[in-house]
C-alpha cells in the first residue's frame, strides 16, 4: 500500500506513466468504466473545495466505483475534537482509498501513517497539492507535446501558493527548464525553494515584479490568485489582491502558442475577456484533473 502526499515521492518515470495512463483513459474511456467496481473512495475534506473534491468524486464514479465522505470539518467528528489519526483509522474500514484535504500542513502525512488504505493528499494548507501538480503536468504535456525545454512564468502569489511550489518542484526534474517568477515583493517565492530546487539544480530563473517584461519569452503562463485565507492581515490582502490582472492587451506581446494555466478558482486575476483566447487552457486544465486522478486511483489501488 502506497500513499501520495508529496509530488517528490514520484519519480519522473512514474509521473510519465500516470500521464500515459490518463491519455489512454481520455482516448478509450469505455475500457475503464468497470475498473473500480465495488471499490470505495472516501473524500475527507476538512477545508472547502469545489474542483478537487468533485473531480475526485467524478473520477471514482467514472471508474465504476462509489464515493463516501464529507465536504467540511463541521460535518465530521473533527467538530467534536476527534484526531485526524482516529478519523482515518475508522474510515480505512469503510473505504479502499482516501482523498484528504486539510488546512494544517502535514495532516495528510499523519493520516497516511495511521491509515490502512492509500491516502492521497488533496491539499494541506499552504504546503502541498500533488494532484493539482499532476493535473498541471498532464495539461502542459497535452498542450506542448513535451515536459522539457520550456520557459514557465508563474505569476501572483508565489509565497503561499502551494500549487506553484509543487509545480516548480516537479518541472525542475525535466531538462531545459527556465522559470520567470513574477510577484509583488511581499509575495515572492520562498527562499528555501529557490535554494533547494532552482539553485541546487542550476536551473535558470528570473525574478521580477513586472509581467510585461517577460511575457514574450513564456511558453507557459501559470496565473494564481492572491489567497485571502492565507493572510493574517486583511489590509495586506486588499492592497495586493489586484497586483496582476491578465487582460487581452497584456497578451499582445505573448507567443502565439502560449498556454495560459490557472489552478482555479479565479477571482479577477484573469479577465473573462481572455476566456475566448485559444491560448486559455484553464477550463481544459480543470477537466484534465479528473483524468489524472482516475489514473492515480487506478495505480494506488493496483488495478491498472
């Protein structure tokens, strides 16, 4: 039994296998409709979610399985003070696999140590979100036909954005990568990520507060929202929340084959006028999340 808590647990070969399996599911959906018959997925979401929770549920249903669980801590025994360990010990007896989101960093790791079934980290605080990263990699692979020799711009909240941290960690293992880190000074990428990943692996990167200065170089633009829930101070949030708003005008200098990604939910950092641009990939990206989670469930349950 193996859990997925951190994208770094997966080798490049394993990531490539998951992407290949997801592509096969997309191409031959009928071949997978009964793969998880009589299997149950428990979704333990101690923090609100729309796409992640529903895509996990849709993934399991499309594999012929069933779903049980809760969508907020108040509807679980956590509201009575039950520990994460006790919760997953109990749920392990009801389900074959668990997808868990929790506001506390490290909670899914604790859960995986107590569970007797595989646990998938569906996001823990500002820390990690490995299935979003797998979604991003599948999207980039399908849009670009490769996961190497790319210039990726990550824009917005690079300090608290767990999706950005995981994406950089994953993409840094592919050859020929270059990053543009675009953010306000207060929301810069944490120095430990720059040191431990980018500098240690001698990966080329630029750091800037100006999106326009790097727009023309980008193959991928990964936009993120400035997350109110990660701020201790409402004034700081209000001051920074509109720092970067992508509009059709700002895309005039971009490559014709740029791919625009966003983990969603969007607030106002991408104008709705961009949605009609063929370079906008964020809704396709959300759909690809279902397929990569199908692939991951199959692998962890060893039915693929």
